């Protein structure tokens, strides 16, 4: 069994899904059906199995089996968006595949944290609806306090860890040569995802003169109106709860899940609130040093690109 040749390491809410789907269309690329195995991120070991989640590989043999379909001559890869913020993934990837190529996507910190916070609420990993309060809970949560009951991965709630961009890149540069790491800017991918994919193909040493179907970089379009209501609808989909016997008798699983999805969209989900302008300004001031340092490292004027020159 072979290890992957390349890794889309993250971040979440930065277009990793679109990049994964577009690369899968290349005839010389193999990416498994399971987009995010998270196997090489030690912080992603769950406290309990998440509801409705696909089973993740638990052993190295199970992990490597994901790439068994990669024929000779094709590059195998995977896309676990947690690998960039993980403190362990870089070293684990290097131990498994020293010659790996790693792709990272970074985003303006305030909009990134806003989108990440909405996603974690929708997944029921985050119960605090106020982003400022959620960030303020980091210290308690490091001590395993105030962890939402449905959150299987407490480390994911450390919002500041997600935007420690230079620390994250240094972890990879400590174990890989600079030419093995490609750092993309989310704005570039949103503006020209076809051109960005061709850049990735060249980085991987593949022919970029192929048809590339554009796909919209992932954006948060809905958020959870009520986690309690969402829980109830999920129990209908699973056929669990006090009415489980009756529901299983009256409706097959596929019909239950289809109806639950439609009900969830109409009742449990809502349009996401915009990022509070006061909080956005606080976050930009807090993380301005990260933007400056990252821009210097990449040779890009991210301060101007992301509007930090107006702070």
C-alpha cells in the first residue's frame, strides 16, 4: 500500500472542498471518496463518534487502503482541512511521506473566524452563538471546561490556533523543503479558481493544459437557528428518539432522511448573520501582526489586499 504523494492541508472555509473536487477531474490525480480522513492529525481523535459522520480510518492500514485505487502513474492525495492548524500533522506527514507536497490556503483572519464559527455551530461542535464570547472561552476550554456536549474534538474550538499562520507554516518548513509547500490566498482562489488549480497542477508536476471545470469555493450560506430543533430533526432522520419505532415502521430510512433534510433547510437553518463590525475591527487589530508577517514571508502585500492598511 502506498502513502499519498500530496496533501491539501487546509484551512477550513478556504476552498479546500472546491480544490479537492477540481483536482479529482485530472486524469493523473487520485483522491479518495473520503475527502477528510484527518488520520494524521492527533488532535482530531474524537472523544466519541460524531453523529451522521462517515467512519474515519483508525489504523495505518485502514488509512493507506483509501489510496488502493491509485493506479501506477497517478498521484495520490488527500484533503484534510485540519492538518494546517494541527500541531502534530506536519511531523506525521513527513514521517509517512518525506517527499510529499503540501498545499495550504489562508484567508483574511476576521472573515475566516466568522465563517469557521458559523460552520462549527452548524455541526453542533460550538454552542456559543457569539463569536467574541466563543473566543473568550479558549482558556477555559484548554482546561477541558465549557466544552459543548456534541463537540468530539475540543481542540477545534481554539480559534486563535487557527489563525497562527506563521507558526503553522514554520511547522511544515521545519520538516519539508520550501519547494514542497505551496501557500495559496483564498481571495485569489475565489477570483480565479481555474487559474489557481492550474497553479496547483504545475506545483505537483502535472500537465496543466487540461480542461478544468470551475467550482465555487466553499462559503457558509446557512447557519443553525436552533440546535435543539436541529437535534430533533436529526433524530427523525436517524429513526432514533421516542418515536423511533413508529417512524421506522411508517417510513423507510431514505424517505426519512430526505424529509428531514428538507425540514432542516426550511425550519432549523437560517441566513447567517454578518460579522459584527466592531468585533471585525478588534480581530483585525489583534491579528494584524500575523497578516504583516505572512505577507513578508510570501512576498505579497496582504496588508493592502485585506484592508489592514486602513486600521
